[in-house]
C-alpha cells in the first residue's frame, strides 16, 4: 500500500513538474520576445536591392492596425506597398510614411477587397521583391447569428478568408529563395477570438479560427523554405472598429487595449520565433492568464455576454449612420 502511494505521489509530482515547466517556458518566452531588438529581428528580411527589394505588402493599411504596421516598417527602412480601397486615404498615409522616412518608396494599389481583382494584384507585385506580407484587412461583424445581414456574411468571407488565401499564394509564388537573400515573413491577422469560441461573434470567431489554422499549417509547410509565417491572435487594439463597440462610458471593453504602433511592434518581434502568438506583451500576458488559469466554463459565458453588448453597440451605430 505504502508503495502504491509513493508511486502515485511520484507520478503526480512528475506531471506537476511538466505542467509548471511548460507554463514557465511560455512565460519567459513572452518576456524574451518583448526584449528582442526589432531592427535586429527585421534585418534578415532585408536584401541589398533597396529599389526593387525590401517591400512590405500591407493590406488595409489606411486605418487602425494596418497603418500601425506601415508606420513601424517605414521607420525600419522597408519600402511599403499598400493595398486598400480609398485613394485619398492611401495618399494621406503615403505622405505620412515618406515624412517618417524620406529614404523609402511607397507604392499604392487601389483595390476593394469586397470586389477584388487578384490577377491585377499578381501582375503588379511581379515588379517587386517582397520581404513581408501583412495580411491585415479584415472585418468584425457580429451579433445574433440568425439575424446577420446578408452583406456581412459576404464581407466576412471576402475580407477575413479570401483575401488571405489569395494574397499569400501570390506573394509566396513571387518569392524566389534562390535569388532573394532575404527571408520572407508573413503575418496573418487571426485573433484571440479565433482560439476560443465566441458566442455572438460566432461567424467572426470561426473565420479567425480558419486564419489561425491555415497560418500554422503553412508555417509547417514552409519551414524549410526561408519563409516565416505567424498567426497573430491579438486582443483589443484601440481602432475605429473597437471604438464603435465601446461606448465612452464603457471602459470595461477597452481594458488592456494597446495602440496600433504597439500592436505592430509587439507582433513583428515574434516573427521566426513561433507560428502563433498573441503579439504585444500586454496581449500575450492577458492570454497566458486566460488560457492557463481560467476554466473555459467560467470564461466563455462572460466572453459571450461582453461580445453581445459590444455588437449591439456596433450594430446600433450602423443603423444610425444609414
Ligand atoms: C537595436 O539595434 C540597433 C542597431 O542594431 C540600434 O541602433 C538600436 O539602438 C537598438 N534599439 C534598442 C531599443 O536597443
Ligand atoms: C494565412 O492564412 C490564410 C488563410 O487564412 C492562408 O491562405 C495563407 O496561406 C496564410 N499565410 C501563410 C503563408 O500561412
Ligand atoms: C447563408 C446566407 O445568408 N447567405 C447570404 C449571404 O449574403 C449574400 C449576399 O447578400 C446572399 O446572397 C446569401 O444568400
């Protein structure tokens, strides 16, 4: 009897130790990535051809997180190729970027991802050597599943799924590891909501789960081809979309929000380290806590209720602006 107890105790201690080591590993990796030097991280995505090379392709770069990436990467000396639908906004961001760094080139492709022309994009991208692809364009409609307006079901698929599939294919085909010295880095914007079920954001959550799995699968497929793929599962970033859902007096839904520049810098530091991450240290630590220490049975209903209120505000906003 005594021996059985001892063996049981030993097995439990070993299992406990493995669990603790995993948790410590996750924790210290978050801290380590936070202190990586961004310029050093990005060096391996650069080549010598500063005219044709070193392009960072960013979709939906005129607002929010996409613009954050454009600003950070311009500062780090990448040429920027933006794809977005609004010519005026593209122009404005272009002048901002050349002010941040007068040595870079900015190229614009005007395209609405709701009415895309991927053949045209493919032709245009052939002129450049791409270093980074930031699949950022996306939308976040939600609410009661059965009441979702028709136009939203199409935009979720066009923006959150189609755009990522086609652009990634174009950029990977365009990348020649034999002639390009630089590695290729691809960041897919997935979401925290793609890693845990989100009631009242069901459709959105599922598109993000798709993005998450595709990125992680491709990260395996391309690991020997000098291509780093990262599924970014971010949490709340202070953007126009989030502001629509968070009434001024509802500070709760903006807890732990970071700004787009912080989001971009935090995410880029994970390139080449992991195939998925929650990005910036603030988001990574919040998720670390939720994933490891809060039972899903407790968390998911609260998450669903937060989402219900959030989308109610967003959808009321839609009605008012119509
Ligand atoms: C990162 O490294 C670059 C040069 O490699 C250096 O100029 C810069 O100051 C470093 N940044 C930080 C925040 O340490
Ligand atoms: C990013 O995700 C999309 C699907 O969401 C996938 O088609 C694309 O290839 C991914 N990019 C990479 C290189 O993983
Ligand atoms: C399942 C469903 O509701 N599909 C609709 C999505 O939106 C398009 C465009 O409005 C409709 O044609 C579909 O019927």
